[in-house]
């Protein structure tokens, strides 16, 4: 599982406060936005090894997420009672860029 050129994040970021305000109005159990960070997918393979190291060094966990990690969270959210909350899976990246 991977986001297609960040489409998942773009959709969620443009939705603003949508999850908290309107989650109960969505069918099939509500809205559970997942914000994947830099994930080790073919999208990042064109980056040089130096660029990949540079990117990973800026993530507090010092690595990209594995597609399996994002898929496991998505599967959990799809089968859970949780709704109306955001779920960053970004290795702490927003903390590093502040």
C-alpha cells in the first residue's frame, strides 16, 4: 500500500477540520484519515542514495516507513471503532521541521 504521489495527504490536508466535525455523517463507520510519511516505495527510488540518506536523517526515527507498516495501520483503522481522528504515520517528521 502506498499513497499515490501524496494524494492521501493532499486530500486530508485540504479537508481541514473535516474529520472531527463531520465524521458521524460519513457512511461505513466514519472517517479515519491516515497521513503516511516518507515510505520506502518505488516513488523514492529515483532519489540518489545521498538524497535518501539526507531525507532519512531529517525523520526523528532516522528511516522511511515500510509499506507493511502503513498497510497494518490502514487495516487496523478499517476494522476499528475509531472515527473522527487523524493518524499520522510519519516517524515524527512534523516534530523535526518545527
